[in-house]
C-alpha cells in the first residue's frame, strides 16, 4: 500500500525507491530521495525510542528475565512448523534486541540472549509496526549491511509484530533460515497465528504484574491503617479484616 501524501513512507515504499535509484543510477544523496531517506529514518527512530512503547515493554518484565517456557513452546513450534533452524521472540528497546526465547542460536548469542541493533532485523518490524519478509538478505537494500548476516548467519527472515493491548509493538516473533527462502502464504499465516499467541502471553504478563503490584500496595496500605476495614467475597462471606 502506498503512503498517503501526509504520511511517512513505509519500508516497502523506501525499498521501491532504492531499487528505482539503482536502476536509474540516481545517487542516494540526490534531492527528493535524500529527503525521503532522512524523513523515514527519523520517523522510525522516534518509534523505537517512544517513551510510551518503552514503558509498556519494560512492564512485561522480560527484558532481563530468564527464559519463559510459554514463549519457548512458541519458538519450538515456529521452528518445527516452518522447517527453519532458527526461531526467536525478540524484544526491542532503544539500543538492543533481547531474545525472550530462541531456538537454534549459536554462541555467543545463545548465552548472552541479546544483540545490539546493528544485528537486528526485528527493529524494522517495530519501526514499521508491520511484518517484514526477506527472501535473501544479502541482496535486500534494507538489511544488506546488517551484521546479523555475517555474524548470525541470517539469510532469509520472516518476522511478525508482537503487540501490546495499546497497539505498542514490543518486538517480533521471527523465523530465520541460513539459505535463501521463498516464504509461502501458508507459512506466513502460521507465523502470524503464533505471533498473536505470543502477544497474548506478553499482554497477560503485563496485566498479572500490574494486578500483583496493586495488591501489594493495597495490602501494605491496609496493614498500616488504624481503621477497621473488612472485605467480603462474591459469596458474601468475610475474607479480610484488618488487625485491631
């Protein structure tokens, strides 16, 4: 879909412009193309660093958490169903991508469970808030210089957004192959379904952590009040009474 006159171009639009510039030998720094490149880059950089998105991302509690079995099941399924050696759940903040779950990563990435954005395709999923599908990264102008190609062996990539209930994009559920691959519509549908399940898990974690925080606050408040406070359950029976 083409970008409207008042909206920033998508990566697909930018990709088309780069291909056209290559065919016509137009230098990347020439007039309208340079303006478009700067405009797109600035817009997408702001999305990565958006304070609302980052606050919601941190609320998942997963940026520095150990592996989660609920997410590990989804990456294992993605690897098996799509027949790829690598599958990731990534969370992207302003300067790194964190692997909340992974299958097939080599060292040192498997142990560190993160890379800088210089090694991230998933940052483009966050920036555009849309899926990114790459058949051969070595010849794709968007990612051809990305260090994930020589250092992680990423050649083909399909990534779907992981979203919060407010529409924030946290990262990506992605499938990766070490050889060129033409992704089929059926494979992308499966990956999309798995990404929805992963998004639901992230949203549940945020809600659970928020509820726990509120319960701890209320408990602390009640423990320090001098007033008599009673609470009843749905059955009408008394379930909580502050100590005198």
